[in-house]
């Protein structure tokens, strides 16, 4: 018995943003590793990169995610 089944086609109303092609797709067309979503509307999928940038900026400045001993330039320690 397979744990995961590959869907042949996406569901109508599911919107994705393809990172590889830089386009919006209704239903997943490209592999999961290359897309963001699902989003409830085409408009939200069109703004996926902007939304990701905004969320990343919020997380980078959120004091709950910083313990005080991280390098100030954001570099990771080995």
C-alpha cells in the first residue's frame, strides 16, 4: 500500500507560485520543491514572493527568535 499517491492534476481553486518559472499555476503543475502554496486566490499566489519577503523581515526582527548570542550580521556559527 502506497503512503502517498501522486495527484495527476491539481484541484480547481488551489493556486501556487512556481519559483522556477516565476508564474502562477492553478493546481500544482511543477514539482513541490519548486513551488509555494497553495493559496486561496490567484492574487495571493501572484504576491507570494512579496509575502515571503515581508514574513522573513518580520521573523528576522522578532526578539522571540533571537537568544542574544547570534552574530549581529546574521551569519551562522559552525
